């Protein structure tokens, strides 16, 4: 039995089996072959690195599709008995390219975008405009105009000024814009401060609380503005989002109750029944053994029960309900493969050491640890070692002491330069947040098709790519 390390977090235990892959984070696309190499959809990672380079993002199309379809079917099934039709919008900020957009749509999902660039990618993928939503707290006139010309199914307005802008642009184009109002329900989500989005002191949405002078809440003022501009705006409903990486259903239910109460108030004042309610996304996934995600069917069933009570309390018809999962679908579908370089052991205190394992990427391909203090895990991927596990910190090659990929993980004592590490659950936000810090070219995204055939859906950058926009002035 390997003793626990004094620097290890309380949830982390040394592995008993050096070949084992924790099924909580290494989902069904992973295994080890007879040589001990980690495989993704039966393809050894050594083969992927030899063909596509290191580091590489690797995404299982099969897993992405299964999670997209599973989410949609679970919520459709759970909400059907309470009389609610369901639409699922893939939150494409998690991971977006034309291939991924097509996978989502082919599995019955719509696509949620948060910028003109994301909208352009969805359109380039052939996603019909009516199956696209446009979000954002500071949309430009160009982005809104592109959305209107493309016939998007909804524009989620985020401020009173934006309502005026959308209406003016719709009139210029001779169209009527379908809009939803994003409200701030005041629900505290149990997640990192930077990804909690339903509390009052932040940039998103319109508050449900009355104004300081006793006038209507910003949310009600937004409804009034949309009603006044009904020649240019088709107010479809209300939208909220409480945050990300959330495991409990209670926050979603509390937000839904407050949004439905606003819907009732709108009906009483304006005799207007808003047909749609969007409850956002944010459903969490397991990054390490410390996480405790629930099965999507259980989440949907719990929320359906709570929504049923809220629907019953309202005198209005049951609205069409939509959700916006992103991380839940893309996160577990992807991993990152790195090559080990320098291995260094440092004394932290008398008799206490920590080993630093450096890899050929870092915060430029996974910014989440430095942004959100996000935790990941890793395994030695090109072989199985019989050496005792050693508490390690996997770090990148950037000129920052905070350039940490995996804060704490037990890796075999003989990890050495040239070995491969796999970090799972990097399908969401890692490529989206990637950069060229220290002028590192960004990794490509290698997809594995349903038959295990690998191909690049986003090619690896080169030094020539980095120099292409340098004008030399």
C-alpha cells in the first residue's frame, strides 16, 4: 500500500492498479491495448501522435453524438408527461467547428452561438438559420444584422439598449426579429465565481428585482420595450442561465420558478402569453475523482418533477422549454495527448518533495486551470509501468509559474522524457480558449469517426501560420 502524500488533496488516492483507467473520467471510448497503450475508440494514442503530432486534441465523434442524443432524449422523455415540448441548443462556445456543428444538428440539436464568428461557423456548416440562436452581452450591429439576414430562430437580448438596436436594425432590413429576454434570476450556483452567471453583480441579463426608485424591474422594463416595438420584435419568451459545472438540480428549479413567475406577471399586465422559456445549460461533468456528476436521466427527471409543480401553479399554458448543454456533451468526448519533456523533483519542506512533469503544451492549449483553478487528471498513456506512483504536478512549457495542466496526480516513478500522457475531459473550452502564448502553434483537433478512422477536423497550426498576419511594419 502506497502511503498518501502530505501534499495530496484529500480526495486523491494512489492508484492500486497502474493500468486502470477510472471510468468516472475515462469514459467508454478509452481502453488499453495488449501492449498497455491507451486507445481512443480502439486507436492507440502512440499512432495518433506519430501521425498528427503532439500535443493533440482528440475527440470521439461517437461519444459526442451519444451524449448529444442522450441529453435530448432524456429531457424530451422527462418533460413529455408534464406537457412540455423540448428543444436542445448545443452551446457551441464549448467546442465549435463545422464538423462538430453538423454532429450536433444531425443528433436533433439546435446550435447556440455567442458571437458573429460562431454564427459564421454554424452557417458554414450548413446549419439552417432557424436552428441557430445568437447570444452575447455586447452584440455589434454587424453581428445582429448577420443574424437577421440569416433568419436565426432567436436573438437573446441582454440589455435595454440592445432591444432598441435590434428593433432599429430589423426595421432597416424590413423584418421582424425573434427575441428572447435574458433575465438574471438571482440564484447562487455552486460553482467558481467566474462561471456563475445568475447573481446580480455581473454583466449578463436583466434583473428581476425592482429598480432602486421603486419602478419596474429591468426585466419588466425590457418586456415593455419589446411590446412597444412589436412591429420590429417578436418577443418569444424568457431566458436564464445560472452558471456552469453545476451538479445539483435545485438551482435550475429555483431559476425556473422565478422565470415562470415573471411570465405570469407579463400575462397579467399585457395579456401576452410568452410561448417559450429557456433554462440555459451548465450541467457538470467529472474531471477528477472529486466530482460527482449524476446521470442525465436522473437530472431530467428531478427537474421535470419540480417544473410540473411550477406549471401547475401557473394559470398559463405550459411553455415550450429549451436547454443549452455544451460542456456536458463536448467535455467527456475529448482528451489531450502530450509528450513528456523535463522531469524535476523539488523539496517543498523538510522530507517533503513534489515532482514536476513538464509537457509540450500547457496554458496555451488548456487555460482553465489558470482561469478557474480547474482540476484535471492524467495517466501514463504509451505504456504500463510497474514502478510505485509518485505525487506529481503536470506543468506546461510557458514562462509562467501558474502554467499548470494537472495540479495533483499520481504518476509512475519512472515517467521520463518521451512518454505520452493523456489528460481526459478536455473536449470543452480547451480549444475554444487556446492561444499562441509564447508563440506556440495551437494543436490540431483529431476526430475519431464511428469506425475508428482518425482525421483532422481542425489542422495543427504551423510557424508559418503565426507569421502570416505579421506585416513587418
